[in-house]
C-alpha cells in the first residue's frame, strides 16, 4: 500500500462501554480490547507499517478502581509473557513508553524482559505506552537536558531526551469510541499528525477497520505548515 503512515498512534477507547452494552464487567471489555490490539498489530505487520504505538495505560488511569487497575496490569503482564513468540515470529521489536519506575515490579520485569528479548528485531516496532502521559514524558525529558545546553536547545535536540527518540513522528492518530481528544497521548510526537476518529468501540476493531483508517490517511493532503 502506498502512502502508508510510518508511525500510527492508537488510543484504544471504549472497552468499558463495550462490556456494559453486554451486561458484562469492564474487565471483559479490556480482555476483548487486548484481542483487538492483537488483530490490529497483525494487520499492521502484514502491511509493513514501521511503528504502532498503543496507549495501554495512562498516568491518569491510576484514578480507576483498584480492581480494574490490578486487572489491567496483570492482563498486560500476561500478554507480554504469552505473546513473546508472536512478536518474535513477526520480527517485531517491542519498546516501552512511559515511567517504568512507578509500575509494579512484576509488570516492570515483563516489560524489561520483552524489550530486551525483541531488541534485535527490525521489521516493525510496537511501542506500548504503559503508565504514560505526554506531559509527564516532556517533564522527564526536560530533567535530562544538561543545564549548560538549555539556552541553545533546539526542538530536534530536545527530541533525543524523549522516551523513544529513534521513532519517526506520529503520522496518524486513531481514536475509537466517538471521543475526539488527545488525552495526553504523545503530545510532542503528534505535532503534525492526522487524526482518524471512529465511533466503533475498540473491542470491535479489526484489520478491516484499520484499513479504513489507512484509506482516510491516504486521502489527506499533508503540508506541514507549508503551501503546495
Ligand atoms: C480505554 O477504554 C482502554 C483502556 C484504559 C485500556 C486499554 C488496554 C488494553 C486494550 C489492553 C492492553 C493492550 C496491550 C496491547 C498490551 P475505557 O476503559 O476507558 O472504556 P470506556 O471509556 O468505555 O469506559
């Protein structure tokens, strides 16, 4: 497919509502949301998309009920352990975005392990945003800038202090479930991103819906502040 976005960021929204519609607990929505994430990663991998970033747990999600937070953490940890083979077979490098220091030890370990075990793969990168907030990432990056280079700092040089400096800028943001906001997701990297909003709830997503988002992206005229 031509005109493919190099980097796609996905805000996977609507898991709770999907479950509620079925009279099921919210956790069932998250479980099905994980299945949708796998379908979409699979499709992105078939199409040779360079990078997909998934917003799995935000710095604000700690406000949810302890049960739900605990469930999400163990769902993510179990997924990372169980799907290592999937990532390996597809040549996918997994990286982490966010503050790993504030995550429970067991999930931090699963993240460190999968990142290390897939670090040599280069067909595609899946960036998992877990305990991630765009403002938090920028603040953590600012703290890493040497004091004597602040006055000459350029945007390009600053980018090197972000969580994943080698990723290309986000070309396309997808958000599901009818919400139309960025919710603190990759604030720096989405400066010139296109946005695709879908009314479908995330657990209903699959490769076909992903293709529709890519068709929309193809139709956009990207000018990056210039004139064509
Ligand atoms: C938003 O729906 C979804 C989340 C906060 C969690 C997303 C996590 C996953 C899909 C699992 C992890 C995925 C990977 C790839 C490791 P919501 O709960 O806010 O839904 P609602 O707005 O309908 O309540």
